[in-house]
């Protein structure tokens, strides 16, 4: 059974204080690893898909990286508007297969 | 692209009534849609996989007679919570993906059963 563990559960940063969010996973096969951002009372918003170890993707202050066992979401010089819950999910190789989500990391960025 | 619209965004109903939630893929066709439930400060729990033109596949522990799913077209799936009770109060979210693209989510429906 696929498992996804995210750490820490919550993270409080000062504006401008860079940090990383961790997503560790155990899968029998990996089609893709996904990062989503979720604001309170909203559905998750897609951020990145990573397909193979060594892959990196960037979007504004966010950079996602992938190894064979974990993924990191690096946040560089965060701003208060980056405050949200960040979800990591893995998808097995079968087409249209279901995603397994971690519990999420709640990030708070203080001005 | 890949916009998923969910309606209503919130609903309050009395215990014993039924509530229907709609999920539409606005700019793509989705042969498969997924329905999730989320409790406060918890992650997404997959309830069922909705397949266009066929019966939904429910996850273990999810009552198919209580959570009726209909996927009548390539752009619409509905979730009906039948005979709702206060314990059914939750945040329900649907998702869909176009072929080869990542899963996109609707904005969720907050259901409160009084």
C-alpha cells in the first residue's frame, strides 16, 4: 500500500525566512508525485508534478525536487500570501489511478 | 485550462433530507472523476472513483447507498448524500483530469446537516 508522510505538520516562518517542506513516500511504482496548495475552505490548487528522481520544477518562490524516497518543496524568501496548507500526493503507474495524499503541512508566514 | 467547477459551495440541510453536489469539468472531458471528503485539519480521503457511463467504484468503508454517484456525461458527475445526518457534515471535494494532465480539484462543498 502506498504511503505518504509529510513533515513537519506545521511550520511558522518569518517573512523572508527560507525553508523546506518534506514529503516522504513508499510506493510499489510511481507515475508521478504531486504538490498542491490548499487555502482554508478551498479545493487544492495544483502546483507541480514530478516524474523521476532528480527532477526539479520551479514556480515563483517555490521549487520542488524529487528523489527515490522523498520530495522537498523549497520556499525561498516566503511572503505572508504563501501561508497555506501544502499537500503532497503520489500516483501509481496505472492510468487514471487514484492519488494517495499526505496529511499536509500548514505553513504560516508572519509579516 | 483544466477548470473543475463544483456547486454548491456550501449547503445547509436538515437531518433526513438528501443533498446533491455537482462537479463539472468546464474545458475538458473527464472519463474519470474522483470524490473526496475532508475533515478539519485532515487530508483528503478518497470516497469513490466516478467513471463515465458505468458504476462508481467506492473505497472501503464508504456506503454506496448513502453516497450516490452518477457520472452521466464526460463533463458532469454528481454526488448525492441521501438521508443526511449530522455526522455527514464535512467538506466534499471533487476532482478530474484530462488525459495526460494532473488532477485538478473543484473548490469544494461545505455540507452542514442540522
